[in-house]
C-alpha cells in the first residue's frame, strides 16, 4: 500500500513578515488618500450622502491615530467625530441606543464614532457595567437596529482594530513614559489590561452576533500603525460610492489698492518670541 505524502510545513523562520512602512512612503500614500477624501467630502455634500463609521478595538490598537489620519485634511463640519463619555444617570435610564441615535448623520455628513454602541458588548460587559442579560438583549437586537439604520439610507461601516499582546504592552508603557500621552491612559485602560482573554471572548461573541450582510465587520491587525491607517482609509474610500466633482478653475482676484489706509501705530500686545 502506497504511503501518503506528508505535506511539508513551512519553517517559522521562512515566513516573511512585512517590514514596517517608512515615513516617506507613508506620507506619499497618505497625501494621495487625503486628496481622495476631499473628493469624497464634496460628493457627500453635493449628493446628500449619510455615512456612519464605527471604530472599535482593544486599548492601544490605534483607533485615535486612524481617526486623526482620516479627518486631518477634511472639514469638521462634514466629518464629525464623537467619543461619548460615560452615560449620565439620566442616560442610564433611557433606551440603550437612545443617546447614539441622536448623533447619527443627516444628509451631507460623515459621522465617526470613536467607540460606539458596541461598548455594551465590550467594555461594559467585561468590566461589569451591565448585566449578562443586558448584553444578550443588546446582541440579539443590534442586527435589527442596524438594519433599520441602513434602510434609512445611512452607509454604515464597522471596523475592529486588533493588536498583539506585545505591541499593546509597548504602546501602553510608552504612554506612561511620555508626558504627551499620559492623558490617553485612563484608569479603565489599566484595569482592563490584564483581562485580555475576557475581551477576546467578548469580541468573538460580538462579531458572531452582529456580522451581517447589511452591516458587516471589517477587521485589521494594527501592529504597524502606518499601514493600518492607509489600509483603513483606502477601504473606506472603496466602500462609499463617489466620483470626483469637476472643479471650476479657481483664480485669486487682484487685491484692492490701499487708497487712504495707513497702518495704525497702536501698541499691540505682541507675544514673546521665544523660539
């Protein structure tokens, strides 16, 4: 009887890991994507699109950096970012989705949630801020709610950013050491750091329950921040239908003549030039 051929396994040393993207290449691609985001913005305004983008993920996964890269060259009047604080006592007594619904986009708006209603399936569940029954009720009902959101004409995009254990530790330790970043390290981040697998279980059940044809989850590994930002922005641009609006030639007019205007000799309080 002929022996079956064994499949050759690839030694770990042979598996290639992409090198982290260099700053020069990153900035080149980001510039190109920013130009496209401006075209998208004008299309959204002119055609009254309603776009809602959710960013979820582990602490230190880089959600803030992605959102900053996404919004730094577009108008805050069109691209609106919400990072809602902990609910007030009044909000706790409301229907859970109530405080989020009021922030959903109107025509001509792109609304971005830096963490969203999925707090109920993530941090609230893991840290005991809601009961298991409340989590189950949320996971059972959210596909229906999101179907209603999409049926109203809103383009809904949901992103989960993941990060490896080692990289998360490095980033959180960096926040402790860097005085510019300590504000990013909340008591909740510290408390949740040791509960990696509780968050993994919560993530798995959340995606299993709410990954639907009308509102799918898109997942990315974010150990390389630069690649993640480019990939997410590129993905957003591919999943929102838009075209470049033909621009009319813009030409600056001639300045008016000074006439009888004279610069005043007012003793302005000028700031000190220390640099």
